[in-house]
C-alpha cells in the first residue's frame, strides 16, 4: 500500500483555493501526497501574480490543470458563466487526467478526491472510478447546515422550492443557534442558477465520506451539532503566505504600517469578489477621509472593478494608503491595526477572529449576512454598518461606527478572548487536530 495521495479540486475563486491550499499543506506535513488541480486560467493568473507555484513541489504538492472551457478574453467575474462552463467541460476531462497522474507513479495512485462546493461532480467521477471522496466546505458550518436543511426549510414553508423566502419571520435551524432571517440564507443574491445547483450538490455529497469544515467547535457548536458528518478541522492556518493569490500582493503596506502607532489604522477590504457600486464607493472614500486616523484600503484593480476608479473630487486620502491586494493575514496580525471593515466572507472572518481584531460588518451576498450575525450577535466582536433609505452606507455612518467600535473596551476584550479560544484550538490536542488526524488515518 502506497502513501495517501489526494487529488484536490477547488472552485476557482480565492475563497475556495486558499483554504484548500492550507488543508493540502497540513496533509503534506503528515506525509501525504497532493496533486492540486487548478483551472488553466487560474494557474496562469496565480503564477503571473508571483505565486511561484512550481516551488511547492518540494513540499509534496504538485500542480495540474484543466481548461475551464472559456476563452482567455471571457469575463471570469461572471460566476454563472464560469460555473456552467466548468460543469459542461471539466467532468469529461477528469478521468483521463487521473489516468495520466496514476501512470506516473503507479505505486502511489490517487486514493481520495477532495473537492469544494461547485466542484462536487468530481466526487461522482471518482466514485465511478472507485476513488474515495471528501468535501471541504469553505464557508461557515452554519451555511452548510442551512444547505443541509433545505428540504426541511421547504417543508416548514420558510422558503419555496426555488429557495425564495416565503415570509419575513425569523427562524432557528436548531435551538442553540442564532435566529436567522430567511432573506439572509447563503444562496441569497447569487442568482437563480445556484439554488437548484446547491440542492443537486447536497445530494452528490452523500458520495463523500467526509465533510470537512474550516471552523471550530467553539465558534459554531450549534451548527456542527446538526449532523455528525460535519467535521470541524479549522482554523486552517498552515502558512502565513498566500501561495495562490490571483493578484500581486503589495508588501510596501507592511513598511507603511510599521510607521503607524499601535492600534491606530482602520483596515478596509471586501475580499476577492464583492463589487462596490460607484455611489457607495464615493461615500466610503469620503467616510475614510472623515476619520481622524490612518486607513489601509484594498481596492482591487481587476477588470470587474473598473467602476471603482472614480474617487470623488473632494477625497484627500492623505491619511491613508490605498493598495491593490495585500497579504491579509500579515496585515491583520500587525500591531498597528485597530479594526477591520469587512465583507464578512468566512476566510476573512476566521482570519480576523484569529487576529483578535474587532469588525465593522459590511456584507454583500451569500453567507456573509449569517457571518455578520455571528460577529455582531453571537460572539459580539463587531458592529454592523447600517444602510440609509436608498440602500447606501453613508460617510457619517462609517465615522460614527468606527468611533463607537474603537471606544468599546468590551468588544476589544471579547475579540482577544475569542482569538485565544480559536488559535489555541489549532494547537495540537484539540478537537480540530484530532479530527484532521482521524481523516488522515482513514486515508492511510
């Protein structure tokens, strides 16, 4: 019997690629072999951003690629298009790729496929070839629980068969979980294609022996209790560097942070997907100007963010630094950071929690609204930014909430306590490490 050989397949967005890379690094430390499948487009983009992926071979991670079926000039920010193209092109190419990989090292052929959401077709392909399957859920366990409970939510009349909320009242998935607004369910704002897809993927998931979650028992005990199959192995924090970034990281901001007083900088980043509309962008710029403190603001310059380049004429920005992309974990752990204005994507949420930084919550879509309710109502380590009648977060609201957050010693204390709880959890001997070990022993 050879060593466990995992073929890992992330959906090509950073929120899936990064946690799967962290899991891969954890597995290689336990002597496993990893073949990491990127789309050709993503792989090229990461290498162009300076990711140096081929240098990871020494650590036991080898990269392979398949085409996503789109043309190079197609807009990859149209996720419906990317998703449908992958679905119709990649599944038929995967068996041949597996055959080629196995031919190179017959003794250590692929023993298990690990996929993220939207790539579960790979578990079906593996199943037909007699290869075991596992699944890494890259969002919160609460959003997995919501997807898992779709049949019940339909039976209870909370949503209809298309995933649309039927009434406005809040509900609980289980007694020890926070109240949820039906409008905030994880498929909200993702377009009509994704709900039937989630329903389909939850069925395919039955083929996966393991459902791994990047969370801890302390962060989401109620959600994890919904099914014994949900296995917390987080926080996945193997390495500090982001080896798979799609954009070049601006490391000059670390030198700039070194010049700032402790806990004096407001850090603003909305992750790799969210797009801020022009009017909202102007309010945000002016709101940051109103703060009497330095700010570090990430404004992605990829093609889907052209709308963002319109800074208002009256914007000075003299106290701040605006960058295209950053090594976020290093930023959040920098002593100069005071708070994090975040879209509440799960990776950013986990990174903020593990850094002990208070949040100002600005969710856009998907599971970000549920994550906000954990940050503000359950863990109480942040505040929400409220929209006005036109759906805008105004500059005055930004200033008011930053002042409120930074003046709140209880939130700061709770943030540090939650950090201690979560980071200690990833030190050997806790539940997450035991679960990961259980998974590796099964693979062996």
